[in-house]
C-alpha cells in the first residue's frame, strides 16, 4: 500500500531538482515498514521462520527507542478531567488524588408579606467550598471546608475503608460525614433538584445536625443498600460539654429497576442521647429559601431535652424523563423541665416532581438511593443547548405539639438549566405560608420569594 503511494509521490515530484533523492527516501522508508510488518506477522504466527529477514540495525535501534518510550509512559500518572477537575491516578492505579470544590451564587427577593420587615431582597454567596479527595488502595479520604453564613466550617472530613461484608461490597467511614437519612437529607445540595433540601431533610434530624463525627458502615447489594452509624457532634463542637450521641440506620430497596425506569422504597430511624444544655435541639426552617432569615417557621422551644427518636419513609420513581418523590418524617423528644417529664414531637412531609424537557435525564444513584449529578447530552460549552428541567414541590411542617411551635407550608415551582455536567442555573419561585406562635411574627402570614442560583461544582 505504502510502496504504491511511494511510486505516486515519485511521479508527482519528478519535475523538481531533488526528485530522485526524495523518491529514494520514501522508498527506503516503505521498505523498512514492510520489513517490520513481516517480522510482526512472523511473531504473531507463533515463531520466526526462515523467510523472516534478520532485523536491520536501524530497525533494532528504532524498536529499542520505542520500548523505552512505552516504559517511560507506563510510569507516568494518568490524568482524567471527566469530573470537572484533574484526577491524578498513579501508574499502578492504586493511588488517586483530585481537588474538589463548589461555588453557589444566589439572589433572592421576597414580597407579599403582611410584615414589611419580611419583604427583603439581596444577594449572597451561599457556599464557597474547597477541598480534596483521594485513595490509597482500599483506603479513601475526603476533606472539605465551606464558607457560608459569614463563617467558615468543616464539612466532609473522613477516611473510608472498602471491604466485603457477608459477601457484599461494603464501606466503613471514620470521621465527619453527611448523614444517611432520607433522599434529600442524604444527597449533596449540589445534586438536589431544588436549591435547598426539603423540610424533612432540614428539620427531622438529630440535635447534632446533618453531620457528625463517628463511624458509619454501609453495605451495598444488588438493588439495595443499608447503613448503620454512631456519631457525636460535628467538627464545630466547642468542646465545653458532652456531645449528643446518635445511633442511626437507613435502608433502601429498588423493587423495580430497568435502564430508564426505577422505583425506590426507603426507611430510616435514629435514637439520640442529647447532651445536657445542648443548643439547637429543634431548628427553625427557612421556608422561603436560605437568604431571608425573616421567613421562617418558628419551632418553639424545649427545655431539659434528654433524648430523641426519629423515623421516616421514602418513596421515589424515575420513568424516562420524569421523576417524582415523597418523604415523611417524625421526631419525638423526651425530657424533664420545671413542669416535670414530658414527651413532645413534630413531623414534616414533602412531595416533589420534575420533567426534563431536553438534553438530560433524572440522575438517581441506585447504589445509595440518592440524587446524583445530571449528565448533559449537549453542553453549552460545546455549542449545545444544555439540559432543561421543570420542577414542582409541596412541603409542610407542623411544630404545634411543641411549646410555642408553629406550622407552615410552601409550594415551589421552578426550572433548572444545566449548562454542562458541572454547572447549572436554578430558578425557584416559592409561595409560602406561616402561622407562628412564637418569635417576631405571631400572626398568620403569606408571601412569595423568588430565588435564583448560579452553581459551579468540580
């Protein structure tokens, strides 16, 4: 093939002064390649034959140089950009390192409230997070710091050990890690369809919050997973009192699983020994979005809390471009105050749905029963239109069983525009209603809040 090409080149350059020399070089190169091909064919045939010519000295030198080049390349670490930041992997594949981070830039505007102080507008950097993750064989690690609410705090800070338990793939985590509790509560806010987790994920949780330093064992089966954890407070604990100790468990099952359709069933529960004098036993919910601290459900207060129990149920489904989910949770608190022993509780629920108009599909992670990162078919950065998603949610929380506790609900309608796998623009319009019995806004009130976000995650 190449010899024939050499003849064509000779004819084309015959009119030039150096045609003969050029023709000789091309034909010599073609002959060299032909000899190498015959040698390769002889080796692949099982053994060298008498017809196979001995390698020319220049061929042997070329082969040696190629061998050295291949060996040098094999010792170099591999670099992969598929996750938005460079991931470095050692030549043997046992060591991995990747920087990671995220930027959430928000704008918010509230109107329609009967209280003028609630009608606020503004912008904020919702989250600036920077960290890294890596692995050495079966041992992994993750470390992230976050700037939010005008303060810096540690988030993920843990080591993990991959192993097998009862013949199933498993992972033991030691350190500070996000709770495994509910679909939204267990998912990163980088992946949840709405700008904030639903009220089940933000309110029905132990005193220690979304994170806690301790041990977590996770077991992954085919279409299911289960976890068990024991943890104290998170890394921001001041260390001037006892931690609250929390035992928690969660399991999910996919009774129906196809390439483009899946059903999710899940349940979780926790028990907590609440440290004496602990703050934040119950939390107010920013029902209109994160920026406006005036639009919250007042949960009331509890004194002398000693222990708590919580449990919840999950249901979700994905069918092609559609997804839907429902969550419910309840928490009961027991304690002793000046009136004697008491038991009080509250509950919350949320129902959500979404539809991808084009360019992507719901990102459900079957291994963990959480929301994952949406894969964009035609990224804007590559000349495409990105992916478009419409979404809606209703959520309700009721604290009226607690002293001074209120109640409220919210409808949220919005859209997400995924520019590529690592960035999206979010729009959430929230129609909220509160009926507080404590705090600054004691009468029933309602209004709307428009929230937008530019999100970058790597």
